[in-house]
């Protein structure tokens, strides 16, 4: 057998083994995400916001970090919150954190990429979500 075919088969076998080892973590992560998403009803989130602008942004980023999910679902949730009177800055922080920060996915990310990298990436994504929310609101204020 040719050397490159053997190397390819060994690499494929290692990849399959690694995937099978990650499967329980991935299944748990998906289950936990679904439970959190079901626990936080979309309409119930409206009552959490509106207390203070800075707290709304922190709350939006925090909720988005924990209730991570599919981007399309985040946009639907954001539209519902905007229609319910939640500020654009809070909704922007929620959506950006929803897509970029993954507290629920942290165990899988730690397993794959290392603890230090996962924690730093999530912290930077959280801070970036807040910064992007302020920048978005500021730019839209300037344009209108």
C-alpha cells in the first residue's frame, strides 16, 4: 500500500475516534442549549429589560451568552424584543452575544481548543458584543 494512503487512513481513523469521544459532550451541549432556550420564553424576556440603559446592555449580552443558539432564531427573538419596546442597543448586544459567546458550549470548546483559549475567546466575544451594541446604536443615531 502507498504511504500516503496509509497516512490518510490513519488520519481518518483518528478523526473518527476524536469525534466519537466528543459525541457525548456535543449531545449534552445541545440538550442544555435546548433546555435553556425553552426555560427563557421569548415574551418573558421583555419584562427583564427597560430598567437602565447600561444594565440592559449587560443583561442582553449575558442572556445572549447563556442562551446561545442559531443566528436565525436570534434575529427572530431580537425582532420580537424590538417590537415589545426593548432598546436597540440591548437587542444588538443580545444577538451578537447569542452568536459569538457560548457559555453552554464552553465544555465542548474547552475539550477541543483548550481551557485558556476558550475562556479568553468567550471573554473577548462578550466584551465585543457590548462594544458592537454601542457602536451600532451610535452609528444609527448619527445616520438618522
